[in-house]
């Protein structure tokens, strides 16, 4: 595993190919549109998106612990990795398989060229799942 770096560095990494960097930035923008009070922090050497907190979702409080993220993100060689998807409904995953996504243990492998609209819907489904799973 790579060493953790400041959050913004993951979205301005000159070592990433332009298409990968663009998808990282797009993902961040989409998350902020879908979940305006999202908190950002690095966990497991990956940028992560977190709800404001578990009790009441106050924007000024932190999420209670690192495993209650909305999801973690990583630019891999051949796909964008979305981590923290344990228990995501198989029907949701199947809906996006025509776009080339595949699921692993608690993760999704998303092609960098997945169209924006279904990608946004997928992120919303992951966020909804994790909000429900962690915060009922």
C-alpha cells in the first residue's frame, strides 16, 4: 500500500494519466453535488468521503470512526476503485455491469470511461447504501 498523502494531492497527482485524473476530479465533484456536507479525509492511504456524523448528520461534527465512510476511492491502473461497498445489493451491481463495472470483496471496479449519468447514479446508490448501513 502506498503511503498516505494530503487529500488534495490525490486529485492533483501529476503521475496520473489525464483521463484518470479527470475521473478522480469528476468523482469528487459529483460527491459534493450529491452530498453537500460531505467530509473528506484520507483513510487506508486513499481519499475517503464521510458523512458529517452518525448522530444527526451535523456538518460541524466528524464521523465517529474510519469504517463508516460513504466510500473510499483509488485510481488503479485499469479502473477506478470504489471501496466500502460491502453488502451492496447485487441488483444494483447488475444494473451497471453493461457499463463494464465489476464487484470484488467490498469494492467496485469502474471503467474510467463509464458515462457520467450512470456513474452519478452508481455513486448515489453507494452513498445511499452506506448511509443506511452505518446510520440507519
